[in-house]
C-alpha cells in the first residue's frame, strides 16, 4: 500500500515527457500546417481517406537511404495511386539542419522525384511534438475514421545501408494492404530509427 | 598514454587507423602478440572531435550503436563489445546515450590452443558507426591488424586498463522491475548501494529515455521511468547500467508481472 502511495506521489512530481503521446487505437489529433505551395492544409480535410504521415529532413542520411534507393518515392506513388493521402512533414526548426522554405521543398521534391500528396512545413515543431515525432524518418498511418493504426519506423532494419531495404519488412505497404483488406494490423508499432528531429532549443 | 598510443601506431600497419570525418577510428591490441589458448583483447578506439559523439548499445531516441564485423582465421572467435558506461546526451526533447572524446570498445578474441607461435595472424574488422553533433554522418571503416603469435605474453597497453575501468562493474544487488500504468519502477536493494545519479536501460522499447526519478528509502533505491511509447510486452528481465558520478555498475533485475 505504502509502495502504491509512494508511486502515486511520484507520478505527480515526475515531469511528463516533452513530446506528446499519441497511441495506436486512439483518434489522431488534428493539425493545420502550411504546405510547400503556401496553402493551409489540415488533417481533418482528409477525413474518409487513409493518411500516411512521414517525418522528413532532406539532409539526414537515414532519409537519404530511403530516397536515394527510391524506396520512399515508390511507397508514396503506390499509396497515392490507391487513394491514400501521403503527407511529408518537416519539423526542423528555423536555422537547424533540414530547415527549408516552400520553394526549397518543391525543388527537393522535383530533384528526388517524390510523390507525396503534400509537403508540410512545421518549423515551430508544434505538430512534431503533438505526434511525438523523434526521428527522420518517423511514420504514422491514420485510417479512414481518423484513428491512428500505425506509428514508428519505416522498416525493420535500423541502418543507413540501402542494401538493407530489400532484406527488411517495409511496414507502410504492409499496414496499407492490411487496412485495405479489412485485416487486423499485424505490426502496429515498431521502434523508429533515424536522425533526431531538429527541434529548436 | 599518448606516447604509448603513438608507439603502438608506429608498430601497426597504416590500415589500422582511419580518420573519418569527425572521428578517428583505430584497431588496437592489448598485447603486442597473441598467445595460443589465451583470450586476447582487441579494441575499437574512437577519438571524437569536440562536440561529436557516437552511440552506446542503446542509442536512445535516435542514432545507431557502433557495430563491428570481424574477419578472423578459422578457430578464432570474437565475443561481444564491452560497452563502457555511456554519457547521457540531452538534445532537448530527445535523449541519446553515447560517447564523446576518446573511448575504447574492448572485444575479447578467443585464440585457439593449437595456434602456432612464430606465425602471424591477420585480423580484419569492419566498423560501422554513426557520428553526430547536430547533423549525423554514417561511417564505415575497414581495419586490419597483423599480430604475431607468441608463447609468451608481453607488455600490455595502458589503453585497455582505462577501458576496463570505464566498463560497468558487475553487482550482486537484488531488485525487480514492475509496470505501473505508464511507469516502470525499478527497485534496487543492497547494503552497499552507491548514490545513484543516473540510469540507462540496455533493452530498447521498454522505457522512455528521459532521466528517471531517483529516490532512496530504507536502503532501497527506486528508479522511476516513464514507459516507452513503443512498449509492447514486458521482457522477463531488464538490464540497466547505473551511474554514481564517474563510476558505473551493470544490473539485471527480473520483471515482475504483479503490480
């Protein structure tokens, strides 16, 4: 009993982690950000569609692994062709690595042949914190009812080697296929890996 | 110590050292020769530029642990990397565990009993690592060492004594880990518990990487961690490294399923 009281007391003292906690099975929180074309976009505008969130930093070698190999672009193209909305989000703080404006984001998209629905700019890190985005890449999948169904790493082998992509389980196509077939999501969370998101200090 | 290292480098072939961006990586041997039937200690020596770091076995919220792939002759076997106690690297909302400055990662190599004194052993090691300050740069280096086999053990490199002192010390402390809602509480009991200032969990996907709340009550030290967002099921046991200032200890506690 004393142990429980003690733990309860500490629960109030212990500071909550600074990144918010979203949970699989819970509604994904709404947000509004400006895209690379200067247009305001909200998660809620895509209700009724499956939405993939992809945290991005063009200068991170882990992002480079998945774009340099064409893996990310292929997954974006396959998903959007099937009616899925793919939102790439950049939460690098102003002046930190990866921080880009709309024009630079569009140049990056053209250069790598990216196929997302929109590239959203989050320089204050507000949405990154809301979702608890900690690495680039870091992935989330939201179903048509707005419920979070996957969060975590892009695949199962934590490395910067492009050779590992073919050997790894790619979680996003797997989740999308299971959602499309009405099956339970077999892997709902996987530890994300990558560079830390460059939040402001 | 630097003179000894310089002497070692004169003896070693150039491929034993690689000066990658921001970290110099080299392969060191504790002794100048290998002895048949005796475990030899080799080590990956990392010299970081100021403010740059590489990662511990559990890198924390981001990053990658350093990995070594060995090329050894038949009959030789490499053990696991001995990880010196890491530093906590606080990047605001994100936490990492790793190393700055100079660190040696020792690895035991089993030398077969029938190895022939007077011959030379060719050992290869490919080191993969991520060196970061704010930005991160992946590194991959191929290192080699050609070491003579000798019946006699010769003078040791002081570098390894320092590394051994930085490895967490084994303990006989008792304790357990329990899950309470979204917290993980580790209790440690022992007459000789030091004033623990920080703790790092080796297992990934168990705890949130923020510093735990540490309290002492009647000879029991309690470490209260928030649960990881990626926690799925409790493992049978939890491995931690606890620190009191410059000293560190490794602890293994069973994970108790009852609240």
